[in-house]
C-alpha cells in the first residue's frame, strides 16, 4: 500500500504551509492533515442495501500572532499562499487567548515508536458483502430469530500528519476493519432487538462472521417475553461489559482537564483524593502495540506514556493538552486530541482494571439483583453526577440469571457508584475503552 509515500507528500505540503504562514506574519503555526479512506457494504434479508466508499485528506492550519489564534481548514487542491494569508489575517483580529499555544518544544516526541497499527490487507467490496451476508444468515438460523435489521462490514484506514513551526514533523497511519449485525426475535408488540459486532486493526484478528451472527441471534432470543419488576432501593446492579465500558467512559469524562477547567465535572476539586473504591485503578496507555486507540504522539506532537489516572481509588492525573494544562496550571501529559482546527484532551487506551473474581461468581455473590445488558437515554449529569437511565437485561435470582427485564430505570449518583464498584476478571482490551463485568451496590430501580 502507498501510505508511506502519500504521508511523505502530505508532510511536505504541510511544511510548505507552515513556511508560508510564517512569511505572512505568524509567530508560530502548526498544520495537520487528517486522512481517511473507507468502504462499507450493508445488507438486509440477503440483499445488498448499500455500498459506500469515501476518501479524504482534510488540511487544517492553526496560526498564532502573539496571544491571538485562528484556524482554517481546506480540502486538497487549495492555494497554500491564500490559505496562510487568510489564517494570519483572521488571527490579527481575533480576541486574545492567554492559554492557546503550541506544545513546549521540550515535550515533543523525539522518536515515533512503531505500534503496528497499520494492516495493508486489501479487502474487496465482494469480501465485505460476503461477510455481511454470512453474519445475517448465521443470526437468522438461530431458532426464535424472526427478522433482520441489517448487517454490515467495513474496511478503512486513517491517520494524522502533523508539522509545527518549532520543528516537529510526524505521521502515523492506522487501519480498521469491522463487522456488525442486528436481528429481531418475537412478533408484533413483543418484538425484541439485539446485535453483535467486532472491530479490529488487523483483518485477520476479526471474529468470524458466523460467530458474530450466532451471538447476535442467541442474545436477542433470550430477550423475548421480558417482564417488569417492582421498584426497589439498595439494589445491586451488574453491568455487562458492553455497559461497563460506557461506565468507564463516564469516569474518563469526569477526569478530563477540559471539564475541570470549565468547572463542569463533579470531580473538579478531587485531585489527590479517593474517588473510586479502594483497590480500583484506571489506566490509560497510548503506546500499546496494536492498541485500538494507540498513537506514537498526540495531536500536538507530544509524546505520551502509560499513566495510572486513578490508583487504588485515588485520583492522580487529569487528561491534559497543552492549552488546557496551562489553564489549570499543569503541564500536558500528551493527551491532546486533534478535532479539526481544535485540540482538546481525551483518553487513549483506557481501562478500568479487572478484579480477581469471575463474572459467574460475581453474579452468584449478588444473590438477587439486576444484570444490565443495555442502557438507554442520556440521563447522566457530569456536573452533579446524577445518573438515571432506562435499562434492559435479566433478573438475578439466587445468584443466577433468570427472566428478561425491560422498561425499567436505574438511578444513583456517579460519586456513590464510583465508591461501590466491584470488578470481575473478564476484561477485553480489544476496544479503546475496556472494562470487565462490574457490580454496583446501592442503586435504585424504578419499575412497576
């Protein structure tokens, strides 16, 4: 594949843009190219519903004139000189921003480790179609599955090219392959829907289409004929790993430096204090080989390293970019994420580290409770920590999963939930946010 040649060309073009910005009057500048290539095929009931293909190289130039900053974006083919002059002119009339700046030169990545993120495997549209059809066929073959919501397969690549006026040049590419299927069981008003999927950097690592389809079918059949349960307090709720990954994402959001700077996180005053149950840790590592969210440098060219964000329950770090760090008086830790013309802090390969107990034993120890397989709605207030979401899953009775449950709401406050988490040992680090099955005591369930 020609990714290395293309990246060299884009690096040269970005470097030209930096030079022109300096000539136009910028004190400092950086140029970034976000590259993406993707194709996908979707099918339903054995017929192709759509085939899509896209390619883009999106250029962004950020310039600094004193404490004033401006950013502009363009597609390939633009006039470099015009773009640079326009950006500088915009910066000169922009309000001053005391925090906006390039990363300190001392923090820039001096080497770019090979994290094995790019798989050059070429996947044809026919292969994608066959994978999607095989998933759907396997799901529909599960007794009790009555219909399909569709199946799809995709392949793509993406990456970042970054050049700064203080000497940084770097690029990396990553590939991504995915498969997913959604099916229906039951009839009429009793229909239920569920799904399964897989997403990997390397094509050969994908789960077999037939396995994904079978799992989706088995999941949805178990959800047929759900019941409601009575409202109760002080209930132990067990989160399936699909749901606990979202819970870990709430933790990441609460310790994001941008939220701290805006005073929009309920943990904003908790640095150095216990915020999770003792014994629990949250890690973030951008340098995992073949990691789903790995990168050799961040969106500002800063080298990242593995951090224990929360250690033994105690908050140790915020996610920080350079400007966010300056705003709250701390140095960046290489968590800058490039989003078009802006840089904001974010996580990389985040993990709520596992415990020692198996998920089966965890459920057995609960006795009676609620096992959640899906949550619905946006009922999470990151300013106060209030948590209230619709949920479906299975009732736990005498330590065993029994009947399906739907149309209930689970509620608590994240401050309390963080202190009552018990993790199992079944973590799957395939995804950028990883978490095992978890049990959370003391929640409220609103049902009948």
